[in-house]
C-alpha cells in the first residue's frame, strides 16, 4: 500500500510539473514550479540536513531553491529574470539593511510571488558568539526592515548568517515561532570559484541526495551566470522545483506524516567549507545540440574578480552597493 501511495504521489508531481512548464509564457521548455508546500514553523522549527535531523517533506527529484544576502542590483534582478523565464518560485532570505537600500527590488521579489524570509539586519559574523539578547536584536531589526519595505511581515523563515548556529539561539528562534532554515546542499558560490564550478558542485550534490534545499546567493555574479544552466540541466534530468510558503489561518498546512520530515542524508552530508576539490577538473557549462549555450533568461553581467566570501561577506556587499 505504501509503495502504491508513493507511486501515485510521484505521478501527481510529474503531471503538476508538466502543467507548470507548459503554462510558462514564452518558454514551453521551462522547468516550472511543480507544486507548493505549506509548512507550519511551530511544528517544524529547524530544516536542512546539513545541520538538522529534519528537512522538508520532499519527494524524490524535488528541489527547493533558496537565495541569501540580497537584494543587490543588478545581480538580484538577473536572478529574478531567470526565475521568471523558467516560471520558478524560490525563497529569498533578505538582509535588513540591503532591503532598506533597495526597496524596489524587494517589492519585485514579492510581486513575482517568491517567499521572503530574513537573514538578520547586517549579517554579522559574530552572531554565534554573543548573548541571545544581542543576536535577537539583529534578528528583530532585520524583520522590521523587511516589514517596513513590504508594508507587512515577511514569512517567519529565518537563516542564520553563515549557518553559524548555536543551540541557545535556535531555542530562542523557535520560541519566537521562527522556522530556522539551514540547507541540504551548497554550491560554494560565495567562494572564489567560477560559474562552471558553481554549476558542477550544485548538480553533483543534488544528484547525491536526489532531493532537498539548495542554498545559493543572489548577490554573486557567478550564481547569476550558472543559474539558467543549472535549471535547464535539472529539467533535463527529471527534477522538479517546489515552492515553500508558511501556513496561515486561511492557508492550511500541507498534510504530511512525521516520517516525511526525517532526513535520511543527515549523517552523510558535506559540511560547509569542507569541500576540498577547488583545483579538480570541473564540468563546463552545458551546451545545446547546436553547440550554443543552453537557452537562458537575459544574460547576467560578465564575471568579475569578486573576492571570496563566506556567505555573505559584508565587505562584498559594501563594495557592490553603489
């Protein structure tokens, strides 16, 4: 009976994905958004097998896209162009001061139907070393800044700067009814690697886990360049993009069972900053049968000489905030 249920769910996901792609204006080959999961942050306060026991209740070959550190034009705009071209919905964890600096981009994210969470006010590197009261001030200011731009509160989704978590802070976040998001796999796009490596690492780790939350950074040029090719290849390999939104009184949570939240891959994850193949051969960005680059959204700017960053480096944000 369980196998029959799984088969029915898989067929439904495939049909939903096909419908989403076929309904994408101007791009019949889009990967689309296959379905939306509604989650209750109070019931599941921590997500992502990189650090936690639970992750989202995804089916095989389902991926959730998340972006940290923005908004930062023009890079965030390039990401939004790509997502629109592919009819994909994602979750953005915004830094409060960046939201205040670029309110039009925040409103564009909201208008496109993406989920907006928060990522503190200024992305401090000391978040995991200070008393809860000081860290909480960063969290609260970040939420207030995004709220002031949106005219209403963002989703109660929060990601710790640099994933530098502590048990004490996580208990406090849960008490505030915030869902703390880690990830299931990274693309190392804050480090000094090229777009081809971002593409290769993301794809390899997705294939190793077969489902999960991907952490990217919308303020990185290497990410804006790699993203269209990554989505094209995920579509080719039969993957589906899932959107996540919080439950509300008018939007009940998606029905699940506890076992769907348990991450089987937690013990075998590649931990942040432990990937050691920087000098290894990497895949080239994919090409179509005609030898041209894969179809993509409007092209991003050429890669520059951005300094390597831990997600994210405040220095990078300041240097680009012009």
